C-alpha cells in the first residue's frame, strides 16, 4: 500500500503535486474554498483514483463547526485563522466563514501519515495539539517556523512549535531554508518514493524525510540558535543565554524556515 502524506495548507497544490508524482497517497487540507475548488479541477484524475483526498476545512483546536478565515487579496498564501497574522506586512484581508475540523479527527478519519507537512500561517500549533492527543506519531513532520515579522508588535511564543515537537517525542531536527529551494534538486536514486525531476519554488516545502540532506540538531541546539536569531531580529540584541556559536546557525535575515523533525 502507498504511504500516506498529509499536506496541511495545500495552497496552490505544489507540494501535493510533488507527493503525488512520487507515488504517495495524499490528504490535502485547505481552508480557502477558491483554492480547494481549483485543486479539484487540477487533480481530478488523482481524486477519481483515490490517490488524493481534499479536505476543504480549517484546522482548529476546538469543537467549533466553523471558523472565521482571513483571505489575503494580494497574497493568497497568507490565508489564516489568526487575526493578527502578517498584518504589519499587508492589511488587504477579508474575512469569510469556513468549515472547521480538529486535527485529531483527521487522523481518526484517514490514519496516521508517514509524513506530515504543516504550513497554515500561524495556526500550525492546532495540528500539533491534535497530534499530542494521539498515541501514534508521523515518522517525519515539518512545520513553518514563526519569524519576527509574522506578529510584529504582538507578543509571541517563538518556542511553542519546538516545544510541541519535543513533547511528541521528536529529538532530531533539521532546518530547511525556504528562500533557497529553487537551487535544490531531487535526489536520484530516490530515498522517498519515486524519482521526480521537480522544480521547487516559493510555494513549495521541498524534500522531506530521508531525502532532506541537511545538518541535524538536538532540541537544545536548535532552540538556542532559533531563539538567538528570532530575538536578535525582534529586539536588535542577542538573546541572553547560550554558547553564542552563531557560526553554526542555519538561520539568516533574508530567509524563512521550516523545521523538520523525526527520531534519531
């Protein structure tokens, strides 16, 4: 049987396309109804075959049947349920009401994925909380990390995602610099699924699992590097703890980053 991947935050379907071409079964979750309808047309064959399921709902951490969702008119990849997300960067949002689902319900409906990609603009921790309520865990998981710009002017728990991942039992972490994905090439022979000559872009999450050939960090190492980068950008000074070995950092001021987690 094909391994299962959850693409939470499908957007225009670039990651879903990549996973399908590599031969995985995919459950793609997208709150924006316009994007979900577009994907139904784009992936009609995969929907018919059963290789793909599209869930047109927002992931929440409550039993609410619906939720307010903010569509950005200029940047449709910034759609969010978080009322303060990226407002300092762009204010052209309109709100709509969309169906909602808890992430643990999605796991009960479709099973525990081999790989879980999460990128839902500030609501990512809703998925992690749902995972924490389940005994089984994905082998691999990736989540977009917050940058200081995402909630500029508001207090933010920068460590929330890393803390949730560690609480779930993950102890090996890698950082993917999403701003550099255009230069990344797929591994051949492949280590995950089939080989695909896929061109990644700004709407892709890139390689995953065994094909993510990046330096690994412990939770202590990645926490120190991330906090120093985050708070230096936010306050202009280094965070007052740690070894200060910033030459080791995968973070820089012109990128945005996904954390990938698994067990050693």
